C-alpha cells in the first residue's frame, strides 16, 4: 500500500519522532487507553504532489476560525487511538490533514481516513497562534503525566506559580530547561473550545500548561523537545512525591541557590 511517507525521508523522520515519543508516553504510564494526543505542523515538508492529493474524507469543521492555518498540513494522532499502537504504526493511528481556504475546516488526505484527536481545537488554536507570532514551534503534545496531575488535586498548587516554584526548587535543571514554568488552567471540559482558548492565553507566559485534574500541554520546535519539557517537570514532581512518601516535606533549593542558578544560566527571573 502506498504511503505519503514513501520517498519523503524528511517527513518520515518527523513522523518517526512522533512514534518514538508515543512509545515513551506509553512506557511512562502517561498514556492509558487513548490518553493524550500529538500534532505536528508538517507544511514545510509538503510538495506539489501532496498539495494535489485528493481528500479521503468529507470536509470536517474545526469549530473555530484559524486564520493563519490556510493551506497548512498537520500530522495528527487519531481520536480514540492508542499511543502504544501509534508507536509501531503511526500512519494507521494518525493521519495527515489539510486546512481548507475557509480556515475553519479540513480534509484528511493520507494515509487512511483516521479522524484526528478530539483535542484538535486546542492543538490547531495553538499552532495558529504560534504562526501569528513567528514562533519556530512546530509540535504540540498533550499527555496525562501521573505525578504532575496528582499535584493539581491540591488547591495549594493551583495558586499562581506555586507549583512552578516547587518544581523548579526540586533539582536545578528544571528551571534551566523550563525557564518560564508551568501555567495552570482551572478545570475545563476535555476537547472544549474554552480549553483551547485558555491554553493559547496561558502559553503566552509559560512553557508548559497544566489542565487541572486532566493533563499537560507543551509546545516546542519538535516533538522530542516538547516531550523533554514535560519529562523534566514530571521528574521534579516525582522527587517531591518521593520525599513526601519518605515522611518529610522536601526543603527545595533555597532562594539564594535559585537566584545563583538564574544568573549563571542567564534565565528569566
Ligand atoms: P483523543 O483520543 O481524542 O486524542 O483524546 C485523548 C485525550 O487525552 C483527550 O483529552
Ligand atoms: Zn487528555
């Protein structure tokens, strides 16, 4: 069977990275059943032959206007598809979509008519926003990391920047690799437009966004780096929980140590 990836090594490499990350998400226990989703903007890899490919689905509406996505192409995880399956068969558990000229709808063009993730409004909204800002980010990852979600069950950590400060203070590298920290979005219905809008807004100020009692959403230049950001933050949450389960509240790095690190690594305050 023919695939859009045939004889396209650069595109194949990007899709294979998604498959690799999907495997990590499953191994970490962050991707129960169909949990989580990934999209990547692949427009830069699209040639004339792809542009002429006939749709293999009906026209589907996004639910919101995406003025900067006209003629863009995305690889998207399929809704209800498992990360552990996507890791082995990315083109059976995800598909390539083309955004139509009305900027409000799309068609699936390859390889199979796999319907994209239910969180598409959040993903596309964020891609639309990144393009408007000239951002080099091309990948967005939503996943269900156990320990980071657990901390959102405490109202203390839902207050502005409390979770970020705690996570940064567990191990110096966290601030170095996640210098703008973890933004918090109070609970919203999964896959809602409201969740998408809140995600765009909070990503203006933070590297990674937490959807209360649900999961995280990260963007970066590629899918591997988006995964790394979540992994670094969750590692800090694990250290916090390990200390708590040994029966004590972890001290965390002192303000002076954090300050020294911020200057030495040239990080934002
Ligand atoms: P999908 O299977 O539609 O991608 O949904 C998974 C999920 O995590 C929703 O938040
Ligand atoms: Zn989810």
